[in-house]
């Protein structure tokens, strides 16, 4: 049995807004959420993309706000919005057999760093619940507990492909008939002093553009200097299409295909063949030809080698259609959310499909001869029908994951 899979709810926490509509509005305006952050808690000054703080904790009790790591708070906020939009928040009895699948690369990074600071700087023991707040499955666990979701409760940690794989596995579980409903997505709170210094040690973080800090992330541009880290979450209600229609839910989009593979070559150097194979496998899974994809949200982290590798992989997977395919990296405005990136970028694809526009690769100042696709440079394109969109996630460890969504 093969079921069609609908997305009926989408919750977002990001530097561009804390709802799908706010995210879409910001993207259509070409607004950037990247900003210069001053030195704090031992972390050097840098550019980053923090979530808009208003309302992130509005659904939590005072105790929860005090005890939850930011990664859990973001997931809880996004989950609440997704369930509310889907109509399930008013019918929680329907959630009893639902599952929760969440991707995160770093889990409760702030709780771990706070514990080390307490031990080594203050000579004090860690907080009693440090283990509980820092565990990688805390976001999924607390979402499950809050809404009484007693189905499988799974956490995926596959670096930057975490959320994409979590959503893809949820898609497979519903499509195969194992589950009827999954709340799936990703959450990341990674901007700790230790994490930032570790990324700096790899020499892949973007240099701050002092004249225009919001333009520091420039994927596919000749003058790109690297990654801008971000935080946030995106969660989705995935349901069997027939169940969603029977209960009168509004379908935001349909998930059509998913694929995941491994380069099996190097832990941090991406491979053209592996990325191309993942995109081709997703097309096959969705039973689509390359020319049936209208928009591709690229992984596009703005590293020197990564952007070139991805450009070549897109050309290999899409052949002649690559010459006309609209491709963009929205990390230019919301930053790289690591394990949650794939979830936020799926939300971008849903916005593009529903609101009929092509998100731009902002701050693409100078063409790079090695990055020669239509990257929708600097200006979103309004009034464009996006019937089917692909989102790609390529991770340290050589993991590649791809999702395809379309209008139902």
C-alpha cells in the first residue's frame, strides 16, 4: 500500500519570523536576518542569525522556560504552531497515536556549555537536570509529552542533514502505512561560545562585512567568505492525505519524494557524484523527470568548495534542465541552522509553492564562473508558479538527503 502524504501544519522559529507567513513575507521582501553580534560569554564578535525573540516562549510555563534548553524551546514553539495550523490542537485526542520525529545536530549545546562553565570557571556542580536538558532527544520527548503523542518518538542526528532525514523517514512511515500522522522537523540552538570557536578553527565561518553585516553570507558569489550560523526550528504535521481530507484539514502541500545516501569518501569534503545521486534518487522516488522541478532550494553554505561542488552536482542530476532551473540558497538571509536547516528550507519551499514566488539568493554581488546556474540573484521573483520544489541537505560525514514537495 502506498499512501499520499500531506503537510497540514507548519511551525517556524527563525531570524526571518516565527510563522510560515512571516517567513514568506520576509523572503518576498528580500530581508536579511543576519546581524553582527558583539562578544559575549567568551564568544568572539561575529555575524549570526538569531531567531526573533518575541513569542518564542509564549506557550511555555515559567518552569519550562527555566528548565528547557533553547533547542527544546524552539521545537516546542514550532510544534505548537504546526499543530494549531493543522487543526489538531483543538482535537488532541487525534494525536494519541501520532509520532514525533525530530532532527538536531548538536542537541542541548547550551546546557552542556553551561555545565562546563559551572565546573571549570565557578567551581560549582552542574545544575541537577543538566543531563535531561542536554540530551539530544529532549525536543522530541517534551513535544511528545506536552501533546500526548504516544507513537514512535525518534531523534535523528546526521549533522546538517538531520531534519531532512527526520522528515523523510516520517514521509516513508506514512506512505508505507505504518503510521497515519507524524509531527516531524528539526531544531537547533548552536551559537555557544565553544561551538563558534570550533567553527572558526575550521576556517569556514564568514568574515563580517563591516559596512553591511546583514550581507555577510553570500552563497555562490565570487566574493563569498563562508558560513553564517543561525538558530531556530521548523516542524510539520504530516498526515495520510485521505485522513487529512476526511477531517477537513487544509493541505499546505504534498510530499512527493525523498532520498538519502552517503558519499562514502570523506568526512568533510563533499562529493559531486554522491550529491547528484541523491537528487536523482529523489526524482525517481517521486516519479518525476528533472524538468518537472520548478525550484530548487540549495544547501548553498557559501564556502569556496562546497558551492562549486553543489553546482556541478545539480548540473549532473538535472542535465539540460539545469540551464533553466531556478536555484537559490536562502541561507543568505536566515543563516545555516545545521541540523534544522533542512526543515526551515522545506518551509521556504512551501512558502514558494503557496505564495507563487521564487526566493532569491541575496547578496550575490559578483558572478563566479564555477557557479553558473540561475541562482535568482538579489531579487525574489513574484508571480511565478512553483508546482514542485526540491530541497537539498548535504552534511559532514558525507550524508546527503533530498526532499521534493508539490502542490496537492
